[in-house]
């Protein structure tokens, strides 16, 4: 009985240490600034912070997420305000050379966002040396957090010179 409680206690401490370490990585590589549009958006980002933080650490980048109005100044027009309404301003900074890439991302968590791809793929048929090129058109829907992550991946690829998936 006593050994089980000791093992359980050690296991809990290991899990707590692991979560604290992952949280520290997320804080270093992901920052949410100011007032994000709404509570649902903030909740989704907070739930995905460890995944985004690990991705940013692996690629040596820092991700900053602002309310869309962050990019506006005091002299902007109503048209400009409407363009950034209900959007997030996402900035990805390469930590090795401080280059930045940024974009606006819609912040509605209950909407789905269509992702379309077109292009050629290489198909090897039956282990033959002959390669067949096929043109594909694919379309699928992303959730808010998947759309945000895909955008961060694309911005990181633009900074690092890699082609985004």
C-alpha cells in the first residue's frame, strides 16, 4: 500500500514538472498581447499554446498574436477599421535574424475555413521506375485553431525559405 502511494506521488510530480517545462517553452515562443477579440478565441489559443510553442521552438521562431486593431493608428478610416474587425494580427519572428512576417487571421471560433490546394503530385505505380505526374485539386475545411496553425506554419515557411505544406 505504501509503495503504491509513493509511486503515485512520484508520477504526479513528474507530470507536474513536464507540464511546467512545456508551459515555459510556450511562454517563451508564444505571446498573446492585449485584448484578444473574445473569450472563445482566447480559450482556443490557450488550449493550443503548448502545441504552437513546441512548433515555434522547433523552428526557432516567436509567435505574437494581437487583436486586429493593433495595426491601426489614430488617423485610420472606418473602412480600415472594418477590414481588421474580428481578426487577429499574427506576427512570426525568426529568432536567428529577427526577420518578421505577419498576416491577419479571422477570429471566429465556430466558423470553418476552406483550404484549397491545387498542383501536381508524383505517383510511383507498382514500384516501377516510371513516374506519373497528376494534377490534383483538393479542398477541405479547417477549424479556427487549425487555420491559425496553418497560417503560422505558412509564415514560418516564408521566413525560413521552406515551402509550406
